[in-house]
């Protein structure tokens, strides 16, 4: 994340297109806004295009494509650009400046976000290759929270301070055990899920009640039990459950948390998948 922040700061003052890649909830929009706020385009305003719901006509209106160029001076964020339909992709590619014109500060700064592998999308024919190379001036990849667990205590402190001040409440003290449980958690919803947990703690005002549905990952539980002299069978069962958890999570991520499609991929019934989700303590957030 330090490398991502450093590169973001370095490119903020330029007009190079930026592609931000990361799972849902990792903070792609926050990073895009940060680049905008540190850029010369901040005075020109920010337009966010929701690519999954925009039509060719609304895209044209938002970007003023009738003038054959994006909206001047500000920043345009294409949220989940992989969801643009083919006609929108065609209109967008024809609106972007070519060659040296992209360096002029009187043209909009283009920032795109996605939770998909756009190279795979290009190979499958779902996304235009020429558009991909035009928006991918600099690619910033935000790692999921489970790959940077050391950030969890820092993010907890940040969100606690932020929302305690916003709601005019005393900052709660989280016990070391609570912080450890949160650091051990898999965080399928990433930073957004952690932010909601902190909000829940502040709203309820009781750490134990707020975290009652949190359990440590099975592999951590198995390791502690084995250290206390329990049998290897218990550890094996826990490890098997953790492997099952990983498979389910990956299937959900591939299908954008569409549980019915994930069940088909895993070759189990929808009812069985719902049972498994409850059994292994894995929440199933709604698709973005």
C-alpha cells in the first residue's frame, strides 16, 4: 500500500490515464478521489460514471461526446469500467484524445476502476483491446485486506477516530483480543466491511455484542487447539473447512457474489451453498 500511495502521489500532477484494479471494497474510489484532489483538475470538478448502469445516451450526455472530447478541466471516474457495454465502449474510445493531446491539462483526467482482470476480458472479446490500452496509462493494484492484515489495526484506529468525531461519541477502547480477532478474519468485503464493523461497534457500544458473529479462521483455531494437545484429527477437520472456505470465496469472487452462479460452479445446490456459508461463518455481501 505504501508503494501504491507513492505512485499515486507521483502521477497526481500529470494527466496520464489511471486504471485502478482491486476486489470490491478495497478502496478504489477513495484512491481515485485522492488522485483527483491532488491534481490540477480538482478545480474542474469530478464526474463519476457508473458503467454498469449507464446507457450510450447518458454516457454521451455526461461526457459531452458531441464535442468529440471528454468533459473539460475536471476528472472523470469510470466506476467498474469492465461493465460498459460494447456501444458505450465504442463511444468512449472515440472520445478520448490521441497522442500528445492527452498531455494537455484542459482535457479531463481519466481514471478507471475495475474488480475484473481486463486482460482476460479483452481475450474473451468482452472488452475492447484498444480501449484497454488507452485507459491503462498507469495501473495501480490494491491488494485485498486479507493480504495485508497488518493494516487492520491501523484502519480500525482511523475509522474509530473518524466516526467517533462524526457521531460525537467517546472513542471506544477495543481489547487486544478484539483486535486480534479482527486481524485474523478473512475480510471478503475488504476495507468496506471493516468500516461497517467499526460503525457497528460505535452504534452498539458493546464490543462483545458487536463482534459476536466473528470467529477466528479455522486454520488459526486448529493451530491453537493442536498446541493445547488436541488431536491431529481436529486440526485436519479445521484445515479441511478452511480449504472449503477458500474455494467458496473464490467462486463468489469470480461470480461477483452471485450465490446461485457460485453454487453452479461449485456443483452444489443453492440451498447447500447457503448452509455452507452459515456453517463456516462466511458472510455473503450483496454485489456492488
